[in-house]
C-alpha cells in the first residue's frame, strides 16, 4: 500500500495600504495591494452631498469601501487572466 505525504502548509502575507486624502467635501483614496508576486492599485473618490452634515469619517468609509471593491474586481480579473494563461500553456 502506497501513501502520499500531505502537501506542506504554505503561508503568505499580503499587504494592503489605504492612503486617504481629504480636501473640503471630497475624499480620495489610493489603495495598494502587494501580494509579493504582484501589486494592484485602485484610486477612488467620494463627494459629500451638500445636504448632508460634514462628517469626514463618512467620506473616508465611502471612498475606502469603493477602493476595496475596485481592488476586489481587479484581483478577480487578474485571477481569470492567470487561469486562462495557465490553461493555454498546459495545452501546449
């Protein structure tokens, strides 16, 4: 009877950086995801509705949330492209 050893545990650490810039009623975010193999970036903006009270934390949350969503979409597209490239190279 032959047994195979389990694959060793592999751990990675990805770094996410969010830089927020506030100017008046506008909050801008530059988000960077460093995977060690690749770096993905997103830039987003949130504008306060003139009818809303000025609460900077809300603009931060909206702009950062939008940046994270954008990074998520970019990460999924990168995975799809890598999987497609891997399928093509496996077929040759």
